[in-house]
């Protein structure tokens, strides 16, 4: 049984669902539709389980597994070591976003999911839940991966490049993976601004229906068919979701305070990709 050629390790609120869909839909890429989280949340399971989950996709040119929890602070060091122990030749990739805006987006998502009180401010939320900050401490999260795999085995993609030009971004991803470039018209949406729920009951109903139908198609073995159908009618689904949401921008004062905290993380990523990320020092 085959181990992945590439493993994606995160990051939460960096359009991972978008990229999951793009990779899953590519004809030369074999990848489970969702992350398996084997080295993190499912680490009690045996390697045989992991390889069996990957087996249906192993006949493609490239085999990928992609789980955002591999960059969670509580797992990242152990994940890096375990992957290296199994296969030190594994290629690692990650999508990173402005660390302040990633944390803010995580905060809004936590409100939408009912994980934190909807009336709590961002400043109070990060005091009560330091994971919002820790999940953006890219230097700490990536250090073990660099210690084990080195610079040549790790590829960093930038979320803002995706927002600016998703076709160009995907071309870069596909080139890195060594597969043909493919067009994904009408498939993609990702968050440019944070969102909170305006109509909670409608939002939850739409999400529940989508999740239920997806589960049914997964059970009966028509996952790819449902994925193609959703892409075809994605704009209608997204229009319904948008009705239930309102946009939120981070306060300038909150941004200014946090960007100083993340300065070392920004410099670390700049050094790894040999590129200035001045737009990470601005909320726009």
C-alpha cells in the first residue's frame, strides 16, 4: 500500500476547503475528499487504517493527504516526527494567511459554530482562547517540520495570492505537484472578509441540508458525482449562504496590536519563501 507523495498540513481559515475541492477534482490527483487527520486526531488508529483509506486513490499519478490539524499547536511537533519516521521523503505543503486576519477569521468562525459567545469581542476572545493566537504562530508551528524535512521538502503557498488570482494560484499548485493545469470555472469561493451570522436558523438549516446530502452520497459511493453537481450549482448555494451572513472587518487598533506580536512569524515566513510580505502588516 502506498504512502502519500504529498501531505498538506494546514492551515485553518486559509481556504483549505477550497483547495481540498480543487485537488480532489483533478484527474491526475488521488486524494480523499476530506482530511484523514491520522497523525493528529486519529493517531490512535493503526497505519494500516490510514493506508487503506488512501488505497482507493493510490492509482493516480500523485497521491495526497491534506489535514489542517497537522498544523494545530497541540499536534504539529508529533505529526512532523511521525511522518518523518514513516517516510522522510514525503513532500510537505501548507497555505498561510496574514496571521492576524487568520486569527480574526477563526474567531468569527467560532461564533458561527457556536463555540464561543456571539457577543464576545475579538480582544476578549483571544484572551479567553489563546488557540486563536497560537494557530497563527507560524514559526512555532512549522519549526519541527523544517527540523525534520528541511527547506527543500516544504512548500509554502500564500492565501492572498489565491484571493488575488485563483487561476494563477492553482497553476502554481499544480506545477508544484507535477500534474497538468486544469480549469475550475465556477467552483471556487473563499473568504475575503470575515463573516458573522445574520439569520442563524436559516444558516444552520442550509448547512444541515448540505451536510446531510453530502453524507448520503458518500455512503452510496457517489462522492465525485455529488462534488461535480455542487460545483455546477455552487453560485446558487453560495447566494443562499450570503443572505444569512454579514461582513465584518477587524478594528484597526486590534490589528495594530496583534501584528506586532506576529512580527517574528512574518519574518520567518519571508525568509523561507524569499519574499517580502508587506501586505501581512496591513489589514487591507
